[in-house]
C-alpha cells in the first residue's frame, strides 16, 4: 500500500478513456490546472489513459512519490474513471480529487463515492492549489465538495501544453470536416479558451443548468500575448478557440484580430458563433473582413434545426432564415460554416425533422458549408431532459457507480441513438449518420493513407450524398458495411496510436 508522500511536490493528473474512443483533443482542462500548479512550484504529470498500453500499470508506477491525484471526467468517461479511482484506492492512500463536467452536474453523487476524497465543482483552477497545499500540510476537510468559484481569467497563467508528454501527437492530429482543405499543411494546432460562459439560455445546454451563463473573458491584451507565445513556442499554423461564444464582446474581437495582424502571426484560426450575431451591430462586413484578414477560416454555428417550432422548443432564439444568412455571409468571405443540427428534439414532429433535413440540403449549395448532425442528447439536468424525466421516458442514476453502465451513457450522451420518445428514431438516426458521412465529420479522405481505404470511403460518401438528396434512408445496408469499414480503420489507427507510432501523415479518429 503506497502512503501519501507529503514531502513530494508531484501531482498526478488523469484523463480517463471515454466509451466513444474520442481522443484527438489534448486535455486542456488538465493542462490549465497543471499550469496553475506548476506556477506554484508543484511537479505535474498527466496520464491520458487512452494513450497508454496499460493505464493502470502506468498509474501504479507514478503513485509511489505522488502527493495527490486529480481526475477529470465527462459522463462518457465514467466507466474508466471509476475503474481508475478504485484501483488507486486499493493500492494507495493518495487522495483523489474528482472534477470535470460530470462532477459539476452531480457533486453530491461523486462525494458519496468511496473512492473520491474531494469533488471540485466548476473550474478546477479555482481550488486545485488550495487542495494541494492542504494535503501537503497534512490537513483534511470534512466537507468533500469545493463549490464553484468565479475566476478572474486574466490572472491565469499561459497554458503550458508541454505538461502533457503527448502534446506533439495532438498538435499534429488532423481535425475532421472540411477544415484541412483550406489550411496550411502540415497543420499544427492547439485549443485555447479566451472566455468562459455563454449568456444564451438554450434549453438543451449544459451551461444553463451548471450556472455557467455569466460571460467571463480574458482581456484582448492577454489573449494576443497568450496566442503569440503559444504559436511561437509550438510552431503552430492553426489556433482553435474553443469558447462557447467568442463573439459576445465584438469590441474585444476587433482588438484581438487587430493584434494578430499587428503581431504578424501567420496563422489560421476558428471559433464558435451564434447565427443571429450576423448583423450590422456585431458580425458585420467590417468585422468579417477584419477577422478573415487575421486568419479566421472557420466558424462553428449552432443552427440546430430547420423548424421554427423546434427552435422555439429549444429556446434557441434564432430563425432558419438567420441561419441561412449566417452561412451565406461565411461563404462570401471564404469562411467554413461548420454547422451543428439536432434531430428528435422532444415534442417535435416528423415534419419538423424533415424541415431540418431540407434546410441542410438547401445549405449544401454553399461551398463552405459543412455540418454535423445528431439525435437529441438528453444532457443531464438540462430543461428538456428534466421534462423527459417527469414524463417517465428517462430515469436518472442515483449513484456514480450506476453511470458506469454503457447503456445509460449511450442513452444520455450518444449523438446517434434510438430513444423511446423519438417519433421515428430509425429514420433520424440514419439521416444523421448519412449527413455526417457526406460532410466527412466521421472520416474524411484527407485522413486516409491506404488507397483501397480512400476508394471505399469515396464510394460510401457518394451513396450518402444520393440518400441525402432524396431523403431516402430505408434499407441502410451500406451503413452497416460502412460501420464495419470504420471499425476496421479505427482499430488499425488505435494500434498505431497505442504503439506510439504513426504513418507519415499523423491522423486521428474524430473531433470532439
């Protein structure tokens, strides 16, 4: 049994493996937490379980001289997180701190788990140093839950991505969709958050239920300084701004774009934006022209539906006409309109669903349009999910252990899944699948090295285009074959990833 080494300054940060095998983004939350700890003099190591030959053995090797273990988890990472925390407690006395979105949604459940010492709600940077100092001094705390803090983002250190020993493989991972057609190759990229929170009130969004609607931002000066430092240190060609809503403060956007130009940063970048921001006051022609000059190459647009009725159910606050206008303006400036759509929202009809598919087909006339489509995921605690619970369509686990059931995880988080409240689950699941195939959100030819795989993928995409054009999703034999093709492709890729070797062009599976 390994005992806590309070003399040690080493802290182990763990990212568990998720059930969907998504792993092409570096663990930015752990990197940010680790940067705070490193600035305070702690030694930090990140273990990404999905990239280890044997993650438990890797963790066991590190426990000997570790002061503290912190683990972050999404709901889809619950099974592996539970396995890891149980292993740590069975082999050591090292305290375990759990954080991440799942813990923010269910802090009391996490606190009741016997393998967890402390639970952090909200942003980990707000408490991790306090917890580390507490453990190092030999103190404990009866209340296991550390409640959310509102942070001054300008006080946070520049993220030190080098804390993650795998960072180079993430930097060289391809992003999917059509992005790679328009950016400098070979692409080198990293994610960065310049703000947190979103003031919108969408009925399906985790920000609303977690109280993360207060928009908080880093100053333009800090953002420009951070970007300049990160781009130069890691020799980046592309910068991915992962803010929930980058364009809330348009004056700050103007200052950031001007700063990127003045600093001579030769990069492309992408961000997220609401469709109704495309107007004379916010994303007007002046700002779009400036942003394009500063390297903006892609905007992620939450269109979600082609039905006004469904958009009202979602409290999305936009119209299909605003969505098309946003895509049209992106196309005018050569900016990829990476658009998200949702089918089978509770209380929408089959006609509503078909309106969404028709809108997607209509928007495909714009060359810079790309889309990702999924069936509605009942994120825990959101307004639409609460209604499903009331009506008996869903049950919510009462203990963290129950979240390790993959059927429950799929019910709550799978992007393509047939659920009991859906009006035509098979139709919608197939529609989502084929539209993702056509937009190469699942696998693009740019990710493929073998000629035979390239040919097969091209054939499947051509079939998907025909099905989408005629909205014909019956007899999906080709989808079954495509799933087998994808499984085989990704298994080969995973063997290469776990073995630490890639072909010359370094690819990944899917975007988050």
